[in-house]
């Protein structure tokens, strides 16, 4: 009896750690082209949104100063509640007409499961766009060479799979 319980516990740990080791991530290079607008540089947030429309993870932050994060109202509510560490995923903000490239990484299990990538943007003393651009997290959508068109400060976003 003792051996069967030990075996069962060992088997559970083996399955758990095997699944953790098997979890894989995928990387995409993301090119963001901004509209020609006048004013300060835009802050852009790249978020993973689950199938229920809720923030799950921040994948990229283009904007260096935390004091302006509150201008991205919806994301900032999530950020302050979740207390994510953003050090490795932050960078410079983007000027009107400029381009920026970011590498984003997410779990391959999220592909084709109803998740989306949301690009949220804000410019100081100007408009805030909760869903400036959104794309379904699927291989077909990410591999679309036409990219996704933005509705605010973002002209378009394109993706290239990183090997």
C-alpha cells in the first residue's frame, strides 16, 4: 500500500513537471508604423487579452516614464492590480510618422484559442485609444503580410515570426 501511494505521488509530480517543461513560447517581431500626427510621442502598450476580453499579460510597453502610464487608463487598472514587472519589456515611446520594432513572446498554447493582441495608445494632452489595433492570436492572422490597420495613432502593425 505504501508503495502504491508513493508511486501515485511520484507519477503526479512527473506529469506536472513534464507539462511545465513542454510549455513552449513563440516570438514575433512586431513592426509598428505610426500615423503622421503632431504632438508628443505616443505611449503604446501591447497586451495579451484572453477569450473573455480581459487583460492577461503585458507583452510590451513603448514609453519609458511610469508617470504617464495612467493615461492608458484601461491597461493601467490592470497593471496596478496585477503589479507586473515591466523592466524587460519597456522601451522608448514613438513619434508621429515613426516606426518601432518590438519582439513579443507568448505561450504557444494561446494560439488559436480566442486570445487577441491589443495595441493601446495615448499621447499627452490628446486622445487615448483603448483598441488602437487588435489582432486575433492565430497563426493565420499573425502571418498576414498586409498587417493590421490601426484606428488611432497607429497606422499599421505587421508581424514576422522569429526563428
